[in-house]
C-alpha cells in the first residue's frame, strides 16, 4: 500500500533542524522581554470574514492564498494566513485595546496556498509583534530598533538591510492612486498581466511588480512621497531622525508598498541578498485604521512579522548557529556492562539533582561497542560507569579518552567542575 505523505509545502521540522529553530526563538524571546513585550496566543482558525475585512478583498492573500473551508455547521472558516487580524480581533474581544497601550507578540504557523519553493511554503511560521495605542513615531522606531537588536544578537546584522517608506494617510494615498492609475493607463498594453489586473483592483501593488518592463514604465511614474500629507511627513522625519541617532542604516524605497491594505504611514522590510528571490525576512508597518475597520474604536497600531523559515535558512547559510546549540545534551552517561545499567539510570537522576542545567542523556540500548557509540554522540562530556572491587566507579571523558576511575560519590563534584571548564572554553 502506498504510504501517506505530508502535504506539499507543509514541512516536517526534523530533530536535525530544531536546534536552530529553538536557538532563534530563544534569542527573539530574550530581546522581546528586554523591551517589556507580552505574549498573546490566538487560535489558528478564525472566521473567514475577519481576514476579508482586515487584509482586504483585493490582495493576493484573500484572492488566491487562503485555506478556507466550511465547518460542519456551514460556517466559513480560514486557517490564519497572518497574525495581525487575529491579534486585533482578540484584543478587541477582551478589551485590551481601547484607551490603553499594549506591546504584544505571538508565534506560530501561518497558512497560504502559494507555489512552494525555497523560503516560500504553504505552512510557514512567524513571530509577530503588534503594538497598540501609540501614535507617535517613537514606537515605529522602537519596533525597528528591537528588530535591529535581534539581528545584532544573532550575528546577522551585516547580512540584512532595512528598506523604509511612508504610505501617508488613506486620504493622501487616494489622490496618489488616481494619478498613478492615470499614468499607467497610458502604457496599459506594455504592463505585465498581473499589473494589468492590479491596475484595476489594487493599483499600488503595481509598484512592487517583479516585471522588468513594468519597472521601466514605473521609472517615470508619480512618486508617493510627493503626495504625503503634513502629518505623515512629520511622522516620517521623526522616525528617520530617531533611526539616524541610533545608528540604524536604512534605504528609503519609494516603491515599497507592502501587500496588505491596512498599512498607513510607516512601512518597512528587512531584506537579505543571501537567500535568492525570497529575500524579505521581516516586514511590517503602521496600521492606524485597522482596529476601527474591524469594528473597534480608532486605535493606532504598529507591528511586524518575521519569517522563521527564512531566518533559519539565513542563520544556516551564514553558519551563525553556535556549535554548542547543535547537540541536545552535554553529558552522555552509559554503563560498561549490563549488570550496572539500572544503577546508571538511577545515577543519572542523582546527577540531574546535583547539577541543574546540565543536559544529560542516558544510554538505554545495547552495550556492544559502547565506547565508540558514546563518542559518536558528539557529547562534550562522556561518563562510563563500571563495577570495580571498591564498588561503582565512573570514567569521565572530556575530549580525550581517560581511564581514571572516580568513585561514584565524588562524581557529581568532578562532573560539575569539568562542565564549568567546558562552558568557559
Ligand atoms: P512575500 O512578498 O515574500 O510574499 P509577504 O509580503 O507576503 O512576503 P508578509 O505577509 O509581510 O509577507 O509576512 C511577513 C514575513 O513572513 C515575510 O517577510 C516572510 O519572511 C514570511 N513569509 C510570508 N509568506 C511566506 C511563505 N509563504 N513562506 C515562508 N515565509 C513567508
Ligand atoms: Mg506573499
């Protein structure tokens, strides 16, 4: 019988890969906590309407990427394609948004029906940040500084660059949209097919067309920044001033519009040239109209989401995951003969009590060639327990083989000392 396989674009993350994921997640959490952000956990499934109303009917996501299905009671449900909508829904539903400030983060799988390729999957994972109730550019600067701090901590700051733009207010964008449509309509026949379609449904998206001929036409198109209202201009200059003072480099990309309808004022992307076509590792911006659009009271918001798969790929490409992260245990304990196997299991427990934080894996399989097997685990410490005339003893390897027999009672202290030495090296 044919074996059942995973769904295309939905990947298993195998034990060989999870250490890099865990390392990344740990660094992100530590940076987020240093800025005082709170975690929120939302369901993976929401009512389809939530995404239609927030992301926008004429976006790629809603038009062709959502996993939508009917519940047994006929309700239309959707696997979340992103986290912002659900976060706003949850915040509204539980009274977290009105008249207060929030700094929230979440993580988990997102689902989009896209063409699977390197860095683009149908189930992928994001860590997202959403802040509410703050309208000044200080918070836009903070979320960007937070992401920059993370890249620095991960040792990948040199491999990413920041693209920045302002979309202005909805009103100022309206005027721009009209002028852009008028300009592009003159060249309609020369536009690529996608852009021809978008010209009618979502003209701003034409700006990030990948087609060279369309890009050539865009070279002389009206520029969004020239349409900005005074408030948006001031907001943008405060933001760039704060980033300048913090020494964060950015490039102003007037074509950066982002795919989702709900952005206003600030939009940004962190991009890398190390991953080929799927180069955006983190993207976000301001969405002051979203809460109201979903039925709440007007509440400003700023956030971003990073793509975990792409960041893990980048870490691996750059060799930025420390070796010490790659093994899930530090000490491998094994019996030298069957008669002491039970003692080894018990002694491992005693070691866990004595040395908190030391990751111990106990050998529980056959003992043939045990010395080689223990070495092949790659553990930085190996402890072999055997019986001697004076009772149970252990032989501790810290790199090279050793044959010095250490009485069991002395081992917790000796192992702890050796572990301290290794940690410092
Ligand atoms: P792209 O232009 O690459 O399709 P997007 O604008 O659709 O990205 P966002 O909705 O802004 O992406 O999501 C934020 C981040 O999540 C992206 O920058 C990327 O790192 C990651 N991401 C988005 N879609 C996918 C996917 N299908 N597979 C893997 N990662 C993804
Ligand atoms: Mg996309």
